[in-house]
C-alpha cells in the first residue's frame, strides 16, 4: 500500500468547531464592534483576556472607541493643541463630558466643563477665545469683558490662607471650592456649543471630589482619563450622594442622572464595609490606586509643561495624580474626607489622608518657605524666579506610598 506524504506546516489548524467560530467573530471589526458597543468597560476587558483573537479585537475597538481627539472635536477645532494647554496648566475635563467619554455615550444637551488651577484661568480663557473662536457670555452679575474678572497676573508667592476649615478634615462640599464660573459659547455645525470654565479656589481635584455624587467623579487629563468609582458607575449604574453643608434643594440633578440610567443612593446602610461595597468606603484612596480605572491616552504630539522658571525643577506630570481622599460617614450621609496640602513652595495644591506624608511636606514647606521668603525680602530673589518644589510632592509620595498612617479615626469596621 502506497503512503500519502503530508507536507508539514508551521501553522496550527483549529481542532474544534468553536475555535473557527471565535476566529470568525473576533476577526471582523463590524461584528465585534456591534458586540463591544453594548457591553461595559469591565466586561470588555474580561472578554479581551479570553484568547489572543479577542485581545486583539478588544484593543482595536478600544483604540477607536476611546479616541480623545474625536471626542474633543465637537468643541475644539485643534484637540492636540488644547491637550498641550492641559499639559501646561493641569486643566481637567470633568463632569458629564468625562462621563460620556468613558461610558462611550452622548448627551445631546450637555456642555463641557473645564476645571482650572489658580493662576491658569486667564491663559485657558484667552486660548479658547482667541484660538477656538468662543465668546464670553456673562451672567447677570458679571461684566461684559472676562478680563475684568480674571487677571493675567497671579502672585503665587503669597502665603496661602489656612483657615480653620482647612485645618480640619474637609467633610463637605461647599461653593467656596469654586471661585467663579465663566461661560463661553460659539456656533457649531450642529448648534450652540457651550464650555464652562470653573476657576477653582484650591485645585480641580478638590472641587471634583466634592461633586454631588460619585457617577460624575471622573476626569480627563492630557495623558489619561480616570474614573474614581468605576464599578459602581459603569457596572452597577449606581451613584452615591455625597453629603455637603448646603442641602441639595435642586432635584433636577437627581432627575437628570436618573434619566441617564443611574440609580441614586442617598447613603450606605449600616454595616457596610470596604469588602462588600463598590464605593470602597472607610478606605484611604489615591488617584490611580487599584480601585481607580485609568485609561491611558495617546500623547504623541502633546507638548509637555516646560520648566516653570530657571529656579524650579522640571515637573511635567499632571498634579492630579498626587491626591488622596476617603469616603467616610459624616453627618447625615457619606462624604469625602481629606486634608489639603497648601503652601507657596508648591505651584499647585494637593490633598491627602496620609499623616506621615502631610507632616513631612509641612516641615519641608516651613523650612523652604522661610528660606525663599528671606531671599525675596532681601532682593536676592524676584517673584518671577520664585522656586516651586512640586517635585518634592512626587518624591515624597513615592516614599510614603507604602509607609501609610491615616489621620482618619475609624471603628473596627
């Protein structure tokens, strides 16, 4: 009997019927696009771990679904230049716009909210008016020219006010976290476009972490998008009310997010622990921790922050990544708790629940601040050359990341 010679091949052939089906399913973009567009971000990641074909398909879909330039192009003609502005100023996109981006959805009547650090508001406004063609739309209490509200001069050498409230745990959401809100508008192809610039008193993160509820605690930096409560927001479709000193009289917010598919939770029941809640209560949190969803963005072409002045070390990351907080039981519900790190030796302000980190930076700020102020008073240093030491925040953050002592007193729960 003659033998049949089989030509050897290095390509492995599918042995089971389902292997062929998987190849067909994840090998065609129109098919897996239709599937992936209907599932949550967490489910998308889990499917991507099934096999190599699913991984490649999920990455291809994510690259297109989370296209930040396409997302920004509704409001901005030059998204890349705007992201360079974000990198330079630490401006965050937050509110419903960030939620839409991460949720891969669209709210037709929504605007875009920009949260801006002290000293950068004029730069951001000038850019949007001069480069993007927006016009300032004052409210009844504001002058016609935004330059009368926002100065182009900011004195970062001034001693930052440490009021009694700042010396306590920040337990509630107050309007004091927002210095002013400025609205700009322009006509787009599909109608009126509106951007609100929120001038923050302390920092964008300080304002965002005290939003009305957790489903809007998301933000977009120049290099990543973040969700602080991703499982609750995108898997459970739940939002927890954050208690604040001013009662929430305006129920339109509750109704609005209810219509957008979120179940509103007023507080957590007694006995809730970090282990059984998607809101991770009674836990010291930091931006980018294991509970955070961080979605890296393509930064090719983005111009990073230049050296702030010759006396200051180069600091090019977004300052938001060096912030911490906790969700605790306060007054009549749940509230965000943290301590502010505010000093004129740092260009930006920060938050933390780490006692050791806070104490170390407090000592550094006293010593360095005293030295810099002596030099300034003796004309050995001018304000334009005032040194910023935000890199000290970064190095201390790494040092005390695993050496953590919370200043929050908790029960055994």
